């Protein structure tokens, strides 16, 4: 199953394709047509008021993307929540709890002080956000209006952030922030299942602002931005790039600066949508990568494959096993061997003068005092 998922991801995520590949995958193009038609019809029905939408008393900010994962939504939601909180706003995060295991309409992951759910029940991303954010409730639930109402009633939340909310049309929002991965903006340009697009590119018009992520890893950023400006006239574009934070030691409260990675021989592994960005982070930190193992996005690590990884690390004679902070959450319950496991935390930083520009845009659009 793991190898099938890897193959499927490679097929739909490849940007440059041969004529033979296009021919072999042509049946998926037909499925993509019907998928795209259904999405467009859904948007039309919501925009015309045929499908009902609901409002919340607080300000609603959506953070989402138009592709299947890998744009860096989680670190951007963390950055946005901290930015709003620092200006005095009471903030809550509403997540659908992808891959979470709960049956209730919504569940409280964290009240901003204490975390009540583990990663297997809340989903790895909501759980990680609950651990990184202080004083900001995190709530999971498929129907964001209900979880939003709870946040307002229970915590008097003024700003509600929809994590992965671009396609969540039943709830009205005051601001639609769309994240685009600069290194692979739209994959091969096809809709799912032929490609990684969740919606047609015409739906970019629903965004109030575009956030280009991984801006420091893309050589053609200027061309991408110029093309977006032509296509999306009047919609502001901001750029962010990854910056490594502290290195956490698995099973301990100990952490150390990212610079400590320099020269360390490591076995790296990752189960995120765009693992190449994690590999690039390690290379930027000058880590000596003995081997880089890729798993499917949101992969749940099993004891047997964990033992294989640990054995491989011992055979390679590495100093540590290294993964992403998100993967580290999914390693809870696994038995650590003699080789330590490290998790690299990642944060977004705005490029150039985009931080003051974005703050001005954000607070003026939400009618909040800067």
C-alpha cells in the first residue's frame, strides 16, 4: 500500500510529462473532467445562494490552498494566529481534523492552556498547533459553523481561523487567504485524480490575497508572481519562506538550535506532501544526509517499519534519525532505540518588506486596530 501511494503521488505530481505518460494516464483525464465539473457546479450554487451559507459573529479568516497539500498551511496558520493575538485579538482555530478519530460533531483539542486530545484522535496538524500555540483554542469538526459558535460562546473568540478552509463554502468568511507552493504551484496542471489541483485555476479569483510559500526555494519566483499578477489583477501577493526553528529530541523536553545539525550524519525520513522541501531544509543546515526515506503524506508509522528504519540507521552508522515536527507527532508510542530521534520545527517568515505590507492588509481588511 505504501509503494502504491508513492507511485500514485509521483504520477499526479510530476510537473513535466512525456507524451507516453499523457497517453497512459488519459483515462484519469476523463475522471478529472467530471471532478472539475462537479466542483464548478458546487461553487456556482453557493455563489448564487442556491446552497445556503451561514455567518458567525466573529471575523472569519480562511487559510487554504488549491492543490493537494504541501503548501505549508500549518506553519502559516500558527504565524497568523500569533500575529492576531499579539495585537490583542482573541483567536481560535477551527480545523476539520483530517485523519482524526472522533465521532462527535466537534471536539476541543486545546483550550489554549491544556491539550485534551492526542494526535491519533485530533489529527496530527491540529494536535501540533495545540502544542505550539499558547492562549489560542484549537477545535476540530467537519461543520465549522458549529465549532465556530462554540469558540465564540466558550472563549469569546473574535477572530476564527479556518485551517484548510478554501473549499469550505458553507461558512462565510471575511478574508480568503490562498497559499501557493512556489516550487510546484499547480503540479502538472491537471485536476485530481489526473493531477494535484483540487479546483480549476479559474477559482483563484475567490482569494482575497495570495501567499507564495517556499519563496526561498524557487528560482522562477519572479516569473510566477508576474503571471499571477496578470491573471489576478488587484489581488495582493505576499511571499514567505521556511526558516528552521529548534531541534526537538523525541521523548524528552530537550531541544537545541538548528545550527547544531551542521555536519551531523543523519538518516532523514518524512511523511509529508512535499518531502523535498524538508530535505532542502536539512541541506541548508549542512546536515550530512546518509539516506532520505519518503513515506506517504500523513503516514502512520507502524512498529515493524519503525524497526526497519532503526536498523537501517544502525547499519549506516548515523548520529541521529531526523524527521519533521509533524512526523514526530506521529511517532508517539514507538520505542526509541539507541540512535536518537530528532524533529525539526519549521516556521514561516515573510520575505523582504512583505511583513509590514501583510499586516497593513490584514488589519485593515478585518477592521482591527493595528
